[in-house]
C-alpha cells in the first residue's frame, strides 16, 4: 500500500542539540516515505541538472538583456529627443536599471525553495560562500526587484503630470526631474532593509531547511547565504508561535507592491479619460504619440505583473498555508531572469518610430505639433 507523505516538521523555538537531532531524523524519515528509493539515488543528479538549467536561464537572460536594453538606449538617445522631450530621460533611467538588474541577477543566480511554513532564496553565484558579499548581493537582488514596479509607477506619474496636470510641470523641469526618482530610491532602501533584517538567516531557519536543502539541492544551509520568511514555529505544548519579524516583512513587501500598483491604476485611468475627452484639443500626431506611449506603459506593467509580482506574491503566500511547492518555486527565479530582456522589446514594437527604425522602414521622423504634451 502506498504510504502517505509526512507533513513538514513543526519547529520548536528552543533549538537544543537533542531537538535538532530529532528534527533531522524526522525529516529524513519523512522524505524517505515520500520519495521512492530510485528517486533518492537520483536526487543529487537531478539537483545538479535543475541548477544547471537555472544557471543557463540566468546567464542567457543577462546577455539578452544587455543587447535589447542597449539597443533601446541607443534609440532613446539618438532618436527620441524631438519626440518625447524630458520623458526620454525617464525611459533612459528605466533601461539603465534593466541593464544593472540583469548583471545582479547573473551574479546572484538565485535558487528558491518552499518547504512547510518557510520560503527561502539562496545565492548560487560565484560569491555564495563569501558571507558579507553574498549576503548583500542577495538583498540587493531583492531590492532591485522592488525598483521595477516603483519605476513603472514613476513613468505613469510623469505621463499623468504632463498630460493631466501640466500646471505643475515646472516642478519637474531641468535638474528638478531628479525629484521624480526619490520615492523609488526610498522604496529600494526599505525593501533592502526588510529582506536583510526582517527575513535574515536565523538558527531556526538554518535547522529547518538543513535537510530539504541537502535533498533538493545538495547544499549546506550553514554555508550558503539565504533569506526568506518562516512564518511560524511550534512551541513546547504544540502551540503555533508566530515569527512576527517575518510576518511584518512579508506584509511590507505586499504593501509596497499594492502602493505602486494603486498609483499605476490611478494614473492610467486619468490618462485614458484625458485622452478620450481632449482628443479634439490636440493634433492627430500628438494624440497618436500619446496613445503609443500609453499602450507601451500598459504592456510594460502587465509583463512584470504576470512574470514577477503575481508569482512572487504566490510564493510568499504558499508557505503561510504550508502548501508544498519545493523546486517549483524556481519558476519565479527563471521568469525574473527573462523579464529584463523582454521589457525593452515592448517599447521597440509599440512605438511606431522605434519600430520603423528596427525594421528599416523609417522614412521620416514624426515630430508632434505640440511638444509640450511630452514634457520639455
């Protein structure tokens, strides 16, 4: 008769040596019941294959991102001056960020695991055994993840000001445009801090994921640098003891995502309504260019929502209900690696002048009749 899988072990808050030994024995016993002998023998081999595939995805994504974002930066610098005004700087910052993010992703090569009430991501890059470097690179990787959505919100806000609130554009002219990126910098610092201190490695987490990491990835939890929430443990009398820092950290991550997407939704709605109501006040070329930029921003928001934020929200939620996912969590890391090379393709395809240059059909650069609509 087929044996049922043993549930994830409950962690005692006091990690005595005797308890840890019992925990290890319990985990090994549970895994042996859940995994057949042939699969146990192939575990190390399979783990190596999974990690190799993930490395290929991360390195391919990084190289492709350098190429696609470099092309977009060229188009922005050389071709977008008369079309977009100051908005080209906002687009340029986003593309530059994508270049940096791709390098950090390749250096991190994040490997993820969901087990019981815990989700962990550890670094499998070249610095994974160097504590202070690996620690900060993983946190920076998570912080840059937050920068994507905050920069998207920044782009939407800029378009909202230009198109719906032109009277306050004077506050964003010239060097004052740098003010636009202050909220993004603040959110990155907050996210970095949340991960570094709220989801840091603890003896409880190290002991809890020790056997799973050895079985799934042939790694030692005491040597690799990992971060992630573990929502609760089990006390002496079997009661559930919540890990408040981890819970607050996960809530903080969700809150940042909600704030940024709320900003995007508000600005997008206002821009759309303005485009409809003021369609007779601007030239056809100006309206068309605004429409192209609006469509570009919409797709640039949908892509990370599908490939980044929804999956990340899911893997932060699954451990709360102890829903097993194991290695499947690496789908998120793979999609995060591919995103930076796909994002610039949206602008290249949706913006007509860029598309004409890419496909060698450009004849004459279209200049809007009212450049003020795009920012000066």
